[in-house]
C-alpha cells in the first residue's frame, strides 16, 4: 500500500500552514494583510545560490569554456517545485538584450536546477560574462530574475601565454647543477611602471614546483600555499589567476616571487637519485587594462632578476626546510630594493606537450590557527608541545633564539611510551632548521614544505627562557573546501569518531587525496580514494576536488587502459591492482549518484571502458589474474603474519580481482545507459554475464562454500559477492548467513581491510542486519573504530592496531596515524543512522530510512543536496520516537519507518495507515510513534 496522494497534498498544505503559522497569528485584519503580502512576495521568489561548475561562485580564472549552471529554489518560496527554467548569459553587466546575450536557453520545461549546460559558443580565455536565471513553479508562474552573477575565464590555452619559464642560470641542467643547487629556492623580481587609470589587472601565474608571489612589498595572497598544486606535470600544469587591480600603483611597481621544487622537482618516495633532478621554474603574465582601453603586459623573461642567496636555503616536501636569518633580504619584494647583485634570469619556452590550464579547484590554504594545548616537557633545551590534535600544515614559531645557535624543529604524531617518535615517518626527515644571526625573538613559518603531526619538538632556542604555550601556533592547511559535516549523536565516542574522520579528511585532502600526510609517501593512492569518495561528499564540498583529480587519472592512464596505483604517478611501484584501479569506475559513478551531474560520467566514460579492457586482458576465462594489494591491512590474516605479504589479508586475490572486474563492468554499463550508448551497453552486458557466471562457478559450490583450492572463507569474500551482486538472488540469504557466521566466529568483530570495510555497512543494512553494524561500530576492543579512540586517536589510523597507549607504535614500518581509508564508515552515519540515501542521481528523489538501534538515543544531521539541505533529527526516549525531517524544495522523498508501530504513528498531526510514506513533498515533517528496537 502506498501513501495516497490526497493525504500527501494535505501534508504539504499542513507544512505550509505550519511554516506560515507564526505570521498569521493573531488573526487580526492587519496580520491577514501582512500574510497576503508575504505570500505574494513568496510566489515571485527568484532562484538563489547560483553556482558555476562544481560549486563556484563568481569565479575569476575559471577553467571551463562551456560552464554548467546550478541554482536553488529559495527556502521561503511559496512554491515547492520548479517546472521550467531560463538561463541567460550576457557579455555586458546590466544588459540582457539580443545584442548583448551570448546565450539564452529560453524557457526550458525541466525540473533540473543543477548542471544545466551552457550551449552558446565556447567562452574564450579572459572572457567575462554575466548570467542570471529565472524559474517557473508548479502553477507555471514565473519568478523574477535572480541576481546577476559573473564568470571570468582564465587562460585556457598555451597560445595565450607570451611569458616564458624563468629561473636562475645556475640551475640550468646543461650546467649539470648539483642537487643542492636545485634544492635551493630561488627569488625572482621585476619592476615596471604603470601610467594611467587602471580598469583591471590580472596576474596569471604558475610554477614548475611551488611559488609564493608578491606585489609591491606584500603577499599577493596571504592564504594560498603550495600553489599551483600537484598534477601530472609532464602533461598539465595548473595556473592561478589573481586580481591585482587594487594592488598596483601609479608609477613604479614591483612584482616578485620565491619558488621551490615541491612535488615537481623534489624527491617523491625514497629514491635519492631522483631527488632534485629538475630545476624549479616560474611563469607569470600580468595583464593590465587601462580605462582608455590600452593594455600592458608584464611577462616573465630575461628582464627579471633572480638570486639563490635568500634565506630559505633548502626546501623539500618530505624533508622540511632550512632557513638562515642572516640571508634575509629586507624589502626584496618592494620597488626600491637594490637588486644589483642578483643574476639575470634565464628563460625557457613553454613545453609543447604540457598544457597550462586554470586550476580547477580551490588551492591549499591556511584554514585554521590552532594554539598549543600543552607544553608536555622541557629539559636540556628541548621542548615538546602538544596540539591535542593530529593535523597537517606548518607551525608558526615565536621563540627566543641566540645568534649562531641553530634551532631544530621536529614533528611526531604520537609519543611512543612517552618518547618523541619519528620512526613511522620512515625516510622523511620532516625537520626544519633555523639559523639565527641575531639574538632575540624570531617569527618563523616554513613556506615550501608541510608536516603531518600532533607533537612538535623544538631545540636550540634560548634555553635561559622558559617555553610557554605562546611559542607556537599550528597553521592548519588543506585544500580549502567547505566542510559541512553535521552528523551528531547522543554517543560521545561516536561523535569523537566522526570528528576523527573529518580530521582524516582535512589532513589528507592536500590538493590531491593523499594516503597519509607525514611519511615519505603522501601519494594519491587510488584504492583509498574509492572507499572514501562518498563519505567525503557527505562531509564537505569536494566535488571539484575529486573531478580535478579524475582529470589527472585520465592523463595517467596507459594506452592499454592501465591505471597506476597512485595519481599523479611517480616512479616507485609500477603495477596495477584490482580494487585500486577500479577507482576510475567507482568514483565517477559515486559522484554522479550524489550530484546528478552527467558531465562526470561523460568525461570519464572512455577511461572506464579502458580500465574494463585492461581487466579483460588480465583475466583468463573471465577470472582475474591481476595483481592486487588484496584486502589491505586486514586484521589477523590467518595464513600470514602482519606485515610483508600479510598486509594483503587472506581473501583470495583472484576472487577479489574477479569481483572488481565485474563491478567495474557493471558501473560502466550503468554509465553507458545514462549516456545513452546502446552499443556499449550491449557489449558490456554480455561480458558482465560471463564474468558473473565465472565468479560463482570458479569459487563456490551450491551452498556457497568456497571451493577454490587454498581459498579461505573471509568476511570480505561474502561482502564482495553481496555488495557487487555476484551471487544468484535466491542464494543471497545463504551468503548473508555465512557472513554473519564469520562475524560471530570473530567474536562479533570485523576482519576486514581497506576493501572489505566499506562494504560491511551497506551489505548488512541491505540484509536488514543493522543490529550487527551497531555491534561492530560500538565495539571497544581490537579491531574496531572505538579501539583507536580508546587509545587516544584524534584521526583515523592506517592499521586497526597502529598504536596503543601501553605498547606505543606498532613496529611495522608502514604505519600512519592519519589515514582516511577506515573513515569510510562515516558514510553509514548519513546513509544508515540518519538513513538518507539518493534513490535517483543527485537526490532528486530521496529515501529516508533511519536505522534505529538500542545503542543510540539521538542522532541528527543532514546533507546539502543540489536542491538544498535534507535533514533528519531523531530522538528515542522510553520507546517513543520523535523525529523531524526536512525535505528540500524541488525534491520528493520516501520516508520508511519499519521499526515504528503503525498504530502509534503520527505525521504532522495526521495518522497514516502505513509506515512507508512514499513520494512526500518538500517541507518539514514532525513524526512521532513507538519503536521496537
Ligand atoms: C600503503 C598505504 C596506502 C595503500 C597502499 C597499498 O602505501 O597504506 O594507503 O593504498 O599501501
């Protein structure tokens, strides 16, 4: 039985009345008049929150020649749905006429309020356009036009650049420079003069390496760090655009930058022969437009001056930075600095095969300044500070020093039995040195490196002074994404876990998704990414972050379809792994389901097909022979000890490979259907059937017992089969039984690694066993999430047993305390505990089915869908549920409450006859009833 439409509209009316209730009471004539006015205004509410592409507001230096437009219906609009829209794009600010429009969608009958494709002529480099949108509601009543928004493009093509790459003459490879020369940052500057009223000035800028730019003695951005970020540099380097209109002055001006090797030229991983093999280079093009229409360009070329004699003597991502106060060059970024001792820069042309493209997501920025929580100890001139939180960035030091006495700064994630422990940074020195030339207070913050840490050790300061908490502040850095995670519950440890997961995300969303932020790795591991993409979307605005990284993956895919293990690829481990490379089918699909944006599928479809092909090449009779990291870091592998090969767990490798082969085909089929590629659908469906059949035949008997020789039944074995729908429907119950049996055998603990863990919640919830999920989630003993919290975790760990208060660090060399992979469970906070899932892509239709359990009495939170925020807030006291649900505009939802006794159910004052309320309309729903848990 379904929830009848007449009841629905009554509900919706009730909602509206409830919303307006306070406005129309008391019922005086005046109030009634006011109400009429309010309603009249609401009927014409224009769309709000206009965005471009993956969530940009009025972008400057935008990257897409064909932007996508999104907006929302105003919360206070009287209408619930959009039935049509019109988007207009103009080349003039206040004119939207035939002469000025570059595109007019005209009225399009559609409920889409997001990802509307621009269909005019491609926008071009530097072009600035103005856009607005209006909508029609369910009564076909038009809104007013929205506010006008802008898009300004960056430089889209290499042909737009007249500037040259520049650098210090001593760093030319033809001169066979020593590594130390290449590792020494460069300082570059140029003066130029400005005459006339400036209408606009834009700086287009980048580096091979990292740059920090200045104009007229001041930083151009006090927030952006580690720009331009990390892309496959041999194929694409991102450029940034800065507005300098208000920063230039009449007469002489100075533009300057320091640069260092960063990810481009420094070492990645531990191969010292790769250390600093390339010279850092700088590229800048300042374009000034005067009020009279004249233009002027200031370009990087041989007219720039350069030195390597500045204060930063060495900079490396892994190893840290060395700074010498005596080498400071006061005012080196100002006009009147004497640069006569500097060298003339050398220039190099742009590389033909390296695309310069505008950065397509927010740069890394300082997002928080965190004070010291405690001075842990100070003895013999060595002080240890504790920030109380494992995190990422650089410290700002304000400490007393003595001329000539070197200060050393080290980092640690935890204390090992009380001692400062850096073994798990492996070969990453992660150390800063500061050599003072004067006695007194210094202020120092590293520029071209970053650290993952909670504890800081400083030595070499003026030991006659007593260290205080004011000596250091942590400047927390990560890709500047809006974090909106809102999950909260009645359980402190669960809330702590949620916070730890958010910190894991903040620490590792460092221009690309990193596995960890501290040791000699910090790479964009694909397997970790595929298990965390959806939870990260529930917690932050990271669509742009992911879609940018997918572009890098496309660039790194081999001609045979091979996907490297981490992106960007650097020479280290060079094979492809099942469960890792499958990120290229899983991530686009998951992003599509959450956003509803078909572009992410269209952009990645060829890559998905290529990867499926690669799988096929690496299979025999449809059984995978692909290499794999397996169920990485599964606890208690029964055939092997922890470490070495034991890291790969003991779920059969080819079974894992075959399951992912099938999964990747399935997602590619789904994608082909959305993109209407019928030929692909047909071919892939045929292949899919064969792989599915091979999976069941190769590994299982009729009772779903594992039959392959030496294969060990594991939780992940059945999780893969169930999650990826590889068992015959009629046998799913058997598989669930097997899984529950294996969990029981493990004393109700999980036995899953990177691949199995994300599947636990989905599979158990689908099987109606959320009670088991609650058991696993609230488990206190190893292996469990709370075990880490009981041992002081403030982030999620790489291993279930990375650390314990009694034993300190697990001695395995590969052991980070800041890995987001196991944070995958936060997906269930949203999809399970709150019960919010997309039924159709982009949450146009939502399913709300909270999983109540006796371990939680309260939970609340929501997710910001493209239509607006959906929220769920429930409390259970003495068996009575009180729940509030808000469904955003332009959305419908099913609210499914099987645990509620129907006789007691009340929804917005009504008593429905069933506990599945289908197709409910936007608005707020107050729900009460008795629950059986
Ligand atoms: C290590 C890290 C990373 C994982 C790979 C397989 O480098 O744990 O997260 O993906 O191994």
